[in-house]
């Protein structure tokens, strides 16, 4: 059952997504013109429709659709890396995650979906323009009420929240490790995402030096495949390198006797 105010997209026969918020009456869709919102509300997820003589399918978005439709600025974390982060950090309903920085909130959209409906995501962002851009992107999701954004530096920010997991996607994450040890519960998991190998080396060495164990580093390689009448091959548009991921768990600083 579709509801007024819900974000949906119309998929055209070329695979393009035309986004709109459902309302009764006529709704302006920038890439299409004006469509009858009442008619869309009466249809359902996956409904076929003909609008102005052209075929469309109406869909409610999933997390990957939302991540692919954000207002962009900084480099974003893509679904292949977000999926690995979610599983390696063992994210589940009720978890509390702290991340820095927010950037365009691509990863945040995925983190919110993982910890909903009872968890929360707290983002720390150095630059106010990214905090606002990220907020606009998060407001497109169903989980905006589970999110809090703070303008500040994760290297020294104090938060009331103690996290089950922390994600750092910033140029010098090792500088934030002493503060991360205050923000993360013992046994909690950390992910560091960096684009270059020299950053990865420094991150892993400093994670070990700051009390993290089970530290491991990896790169995700994923190739989109094109399936045509004439044959099957990897897409020429496949994104090559995205980033390196380092994971570890925080050990409690006091020993039990
Ligand atoms: C690559 S972007 C993050 C992209 C984001 N993970 C996404 O998926 O859209 C890096 C962000 O980190 C922020 N940043 C850099 N250093 C920071 C710090 N010390 N504390 C908080 N944010 C920081 C930058 O302003 C920038 O917005």
C-alpha cells in the first residue's frame, strides 16, 4: 500500500529512474513533466503504468537505489564496500554507530538501514556544507529520525553516545584513534576506509598500537557483467578502484584478575 509523502521512482524503458514524492493531485517530476499523483497512489509497488504514451514501472526504493540517487559532493562509499562494512562490523537492529566524516551520507544511508528500527547513527563532520548536504540526503530515507549529525572534528569531539561500531572515512583516520578509543565500547568494531595503500599501512599499524586486535585489511573487487544477445562480458564502465578497508576490535584497557 503506497502512502502520501512516500518517495518512489518511475523506471523507464531505458532503465532511468525518475524520482518523486507521492501526493494526491498533479505532481511535477523534473525529468518527466507533470504526472497524476492520485493514479500513482492507487497503483502499487511494481505496478506497470503508461504515462504520456510511454511505459514505466513504479517502484519503492531500496538502500542501493537511494545510495545511487544522492546529491553528491565528496567521494562516496559505494554499495559493494558498504555491504562489506555492514557485515564485518556485525551491524544489526539496535546498534549504535558513530561515523566520520559524513560527506554525502552515502554510507550513512546504508548504516541507518542496518541498525533500524531501534538503532542509531551519529555522524561527525568537519565542514558545515557537507553536514547540510548529508542531512538533505538522509531526509530522503525512512530512517532520518535515527540519525544525529554533529559539526566537529572526530579527533577531539566529546559525544554522550558510546558506540558498538565506528567508521572513519577521512584523510588521516589514524589521528582520530585515541578519541575513537573513548567513543567505542570495549569489544566494539572499527572500520577505516582509505583510498591509498600508504594510508592503509599507517591506519593498520596505528590501529594495532591503539589497542585494536583481529586487525585485517582488504580490498573489494566487484565487476558488473553485461549480458547481451551476442555474449557476456564485464562492463567497460566498471568502477576500478574505490578504497581499502581495515577492520579491528577494541580490547578493554583494564585486565581482569
Ligand atoms: C570522503 S568524504 C566521506 C564520504 C561518506 N563516507 C559517504 O559515503 O558519502 C570525507 C568527509 O570527511 C570529512 N572529514 C575530514 N576530516 C574530518 C575530521 N577530522 N572529522 C570529521 N570529519 C572529517 C570531510 O569534510 C568529508 O566530508
